């Protein structure tokens, strides 16, 4: 299940490539400064405990940059290259928003954790799943555990 948990940094780098093709100093500066802050935030939150918050933390910055791209492009409408490459940049960011942020919201119902009920010999654990109530609705009923596993 695609849960949209990938970092928005990859899409931003593609979008930054398009912005650099515009040749506009303001757009390129905006791209460099935003890339710097996105790298810092992404790498500082790249731990198992905080990885889910990368998109949430970067959302205000990404929205502000999209607005900045649109406003700066409106000032340079007489250059066709600025319009084309800015539109491609915004398109990449919109696609990232759909397949990242919206999928993250959609897939929140699949998040779960496991509680260890019992520890058996030879590193075997008896666990129960807490959460992910709708997992079976989307993926179908789980198969039974074979006798080789349960004895």
C-alpha cells in the first residue's frame, strides 16, 4: 500500500531543476534557500520515531514556495521559458502533493503498532496488532498461518 511516506525532497529536486532553467535570479535563489532548509529538516527528522512528520513539517514551506513561484512568474509573463519551466515545476509539486500528502492522509488508517504478549524460546514472539483497523478491507482477508509456523 502506497502510504505517501516518501520525502518531498526528491520531487523538490526535480522541481528545482525546472526552476533553474528559467534563468530568473529570484526563482533560483528561492530554490537554493528552500532546498537548504528542506535538507536540514528532512535529515534531522530521518529517524524511525519522527519520519512520519517530515511531510507535515515541510508543508508550510512548500506552500509558501509554490505561492512565491506563482507570484514571481506573474511578474515575468513576457518570457515564455519562465512560464513553461515554472508551470512544470508547479506540476511536479502538485503531483508530489497528491501522491505524498494526500496518500499519507488516506493511508493513516493503516498505521499500527504491535504489542508483545509473550516471548517464546528461540526469538519467537507472540504479538497482537493495535491499529490498522481497515487493513483487511483493502487488502482482503489474511491467510491462515500454516502448521509449519504454529506447530
